[in-house]
């Protein structure tokens, strides 16, 4: 029996390796000398790229001196007045030494050698690359998702995805768990094209397709009964159809399963407070995903659906808006399932939803749900729950994810704890903690910097000035 399957028998001693696809690497490495400019050129001049690369290669072959062994791995020493390691520790000053795509040394005494490249960021704080557990990178931000299926194309969604991926990366988010596109599996293609090094973007763990009940939160076919979108098949009712949906999504390249346990705010279907999938349907999704060594993330607003998802053994309860005391106690009693609130989207949709083309009754749903979200977060914080960091970016622009930090801090979280959530805790939830989520020797060189000290002003995280992903500098506003 797989580790996840033990959940069905009511055992919560899950194997921590259950449900973790491996961390993607670039299969095509970029030459170390051509970092930012090369990435930007390849993105901005994608149509010229095929011609551009051979010219570069030929010219360097003809005119450049042969590489010495020392040049083979160019090292970069990044320094700043402060460093936060992702585990709640502050160092002053801070230094990170990078060789290839990995961190080789971290600490106040790391000085590097004379031939190392140097990036000194001054009055700034170095942080691990940020992680968002709840994004929707594909599709235009202002395209209301039910309308997407009848007025846009998957290729359009993919192109917006490429632009959004660059925006998210430049905003400091070097890793995201993407919670499903309107055009199914466009996220799989975006992940693949980023992983092969063709386009810049965060490391992506993707859902591929929603698993939703008919008339439920993820049912985007809420048109006339005479209208259909045959290319998108995400509805599953009953244990057999749920099992098949899980198998289909994983077969088509999803890394994990996104299931909608309750209704949603941005939906005409069943209300956000109502449980939409039965305990049996949720359990079979977890068991089947476990057979593939993958986990399930449950969208859940209402308390009954949240508790059903916890009982089933999902990895995360996303939103968790109306989580009650019993659900908090259930989470405290185990160490597998995590609460991932999305507070900022609850501010932005009531305020700007109408301008974003969201129907008035759904803006109203969001306004009602906002009453619960912050109070639930505060209760979970007081109870001592570890709280994952997610945003629902896609319902708002992909350079605003970091606004989630301020709202969490306004609701009582210590700034350092909010940073730990978005780094090492999120990496652990994804199962990628061996590679991302902290500034430690051996991890991928995913490094960001913000001005000043974010422990004194958490909004500094909204003003990222330096981003490195896997040893490649993708943003440096300090040294131009
Ligand atoms: Zn979402």
C-alpha cells in the first residue's frame, strides 16, 4: 500500500516522501557569462533567438581564448548589509558565494577569491528566492476565467503565461506551485519551456487541470446547456470519475492534483461555504495520487469541506477561509496537511473585481468571504499552526504577490515568520527542501535582495531589486 493510502485507514503517520516530483533543473544550461542580458534577449527577441545563438557560438569560437579549468565554473560573490537565511536567522553583513547553479558558501566570513565576480548590493537584505504555493500564471490577468474558454485560445494563455512567469520571477518568486489554468495543461507546457531554459520563469510545480464536481467551484462551463468546450474536460463526479481524472492529469504531465473540495468565490456554482466533494471522492483522489507518488492540494473555503480534505490526507488546504476550531485542532494533531491562506486576493477582488470583469454576485461572494479570512488566519496563528504562503496571483497582477506579506504581518505574524513561510516552510510543503527555500551550501543559487531591512518594513519585499535563479542573474537594479 502506498504511503498516502494509509490515510484512508485513518492513520496519519504518512511517509514524508509521498507526493513529491523532483525539482526541475535547466536541462540546457546558459553560459555563465551571459546571464541577465542573454535571458532578457532570449525572451524579448524570441523570434530572433534561433539565429542569435549560432552567431554567438561562432563568434566566441573564432575570437575568444580557450577556457581554462579555472574559468569553467565562474563563481559569484553576492554581498549585502544583511542576510536572512530562510530559517529565521539574520546575519549582518551577509554573503553568498555561488558556483554554477548552486550555493557553495554562506556567511559573514565568506570573502571569495580575487578572480570571483562580485555583486555588492549595499544597504539591502539577501533572502532565499521566494516561493508562492498558489499562483495561476497562464491566462491574461483581466480575463475572467469562465469567459476565457469562449473568447480566447490556449496559445494566447500560454503567451500570457510566459509574460507572467517573467514578471513573477523579476518580483523575487523563483519557485511557484501553480494551481491550475483555465485552458488545461498550458501550465505543463510553460513549466517545460522554462525548465529547458528557453524562457525565464520560476521553477514550477503544476496542477495541469482542475478536478471539480459538476456545478462546483471549478466548473467553468456555466454557459447555456447547448454550448460546450470539448477541449477542456475537468469535471468528475463519483469515485470512478475522480480516479480517472487524477490518472488523466498525471498522465498529461501534472506534478500534483488540485481538487476543489468546496465551492469558490469566483464561480457561479455551489456556494463557497458548501462541501462539493464527498469524503469518498476526496479520499480516492489522495489514494490515486499517492500511487503515483504525488500529493493533492484542496481548494476549500467552508469548514466541512476543509475537514473532509484533512481527513482524506491532502497536502494543503488552500484558502481555508471558514476553518473552524475543530479543523485547527485536526491540523495540530498531525504533521502532513498544511493550511495555505490567500489573504491579499480577498482585499483586491472586492475592491477591484468589477473593473476586472468579475460578475457582481461573485464580487459579493468575495466580500462576504473576506469577513472570515483574516479572523481565521489570526486563530491559526494563535494556535501555533505552521502556515504556508500562497497568494492566488492571477486574480491580480503577478508583481503583487509580495503584498501578501503585509497583510499577514498586519494580522499579527512576525515579519521573520512570514519570510520563513514563503521560503523554507513552503519548500518543505512542496517536498523541494533539499534544493530550494533557504540560503545554504548545496541549494540552488536562488537569491533575491530587497532594499533596507524587511524586518523593520515588510513592504520592502514589494521592492525586490536583485534576483538570481540557479546562478543566473535575472535582475540587478543596483549595478547597472
Ligand atoms: Zn486559485
